[in-house]
């Protein structure tokens, strides 16, 4: 699969191939929450559309339209773990306050997980294959897997793959009680979309050579799984490969990724990205955008992405467009 373009909206603003990730420093607020910096949407959406769109929907639609650059995809694949949280909270609140009587259907309709994919399709007038994947912290990976399987059968297709997650005050409080944001871990949010094809085009930025996902809570088991996966595919970490890691600023995460670096890629240059976007289930989409950007001006290099959200792990290998 080839990545031909990408666009997202994140706490550092609107990201794309020309965004300078490594020149941005971002700090969370006193409540350890990092919210997206939204652009002026007039370029992509009318005022009437904006009135009816919640935050994750308008972010995703704008990012998708910008990513597609006027083209129409043969399919749309979206991943999200929590869906449209704020509208879900409104619907649940009204259900309790109004004792399940005379409820407005608007919040319920707009709270469903596939709202984003549907809104994108309506905005670009697409009747193509349209799927939403809700697989916890592997939602983005499963959306990508769906796209990969489709491109294996139709490599000439152009597809849109992306993910979105929303952070609210209530969701942060709940997840904090489950130690998701323990230590100095910031809660984050964002959306990122990728224009993908099975065949290389003149606009291709990078090639996705390999990706895999699994669950594990043990750093030694993670190491064994990665070694086994790479051995099966006859892959390894070359000396000049860059490695993008989704480590968070807590002791367990840092220790795990330090252990992997020591045993897998001790001499490789490493880049972290979650200080720019915070922690959320589909943060691997931001990580993939970061890794793709690294290859934009290094077309003869390779870049690995290793991310985890709790026990949910994924590994990606990207190659520059000049590698045959």
C-alpha cells in the first residue's frame, strides 16, 4: 500500500506532509488534557454544515476533504474507539433528567460511531464501500486492515483510511479512574486521514511494507512477539532505519520502550510523538502521519512505528517512495 497524502487535525494544529512536526513543542494544561487546535473551517464546510456537526465530525470531514484534494475515493474506512462522546453524554444526561420521556433523537443519531464515516460520504457525495471499526485501541489498525484487504483485490483503487477520537471532561475523569492517564500522561484527541492506493503514483510519499497488531501486558512477551513476527516475514531493523515510538511519560511505558530499544534497535535514531497529541486509543494514526512525514524528504530510508495503548500494540514498517 502506498500513502499518497495525509491530513489531520490535532493539538498542534492541522497536520499534513509539509507540517514540521519536529519543530513543535506542546504542553498540556494543568488538568493534563490536550485539546485540538481547530482551523477556520470555511475552506471546507459551509456555515449550515458546521451548525449540524459536532467537533469530531467537523474535524474529520475537513481533514478528509483536504486529504483527498478533490478526488473521490473508492472506499472509506474509519476507526474510532469511543465515537462521538459529547453527544453521547448529552443523550444519556437527557435520558436521566427526562426519565426516558419525550427525548430528542438528534443527540442519539449524532452519537453513533459511524456518524463520521457517513458525514464524510455525504460531504463528498460518495456511495462507495463505507465502514467504521470500533475495536478499542485497535480501531485504526482494523480500519487499515479492511483497506489493505480491499486493495489486494483491487490495487488500482484509491481509498480513504482514517481515525478520530474526542476528549471530554467527563471521559477524562472516567478514564483517569482506570489509570489511563496516570503519572504525567496527558489525555489527547485528534483525527488523521490517509489517501492510500495499491499501486505507486506520482504523488506517493511512502509505502507501507508491513503492519501487525496484538495484545500483551508483558514487555518480554512484546519483545518475543515482535521477534517472531519479524522472523516470519524475514524483516529486521537496519542501522539507518528511523523508529517512531508511542511511549508515554510514565514509568511503565518508558521502561517498556527502553527495554525494546535495548533489545531490538539499540543504535537506531528514535522519535517520540505523544507529547504532541496526548494519549488516546487511535493515537497510532497521528504516529503514522509523523512517520510518513519523516520519509517525505528521505525517500530512500525506512521508518518503523511501534505504538501501544495499554495492552494494545501495533508495529508498522514504512519505506520511502524510492525504495523498490
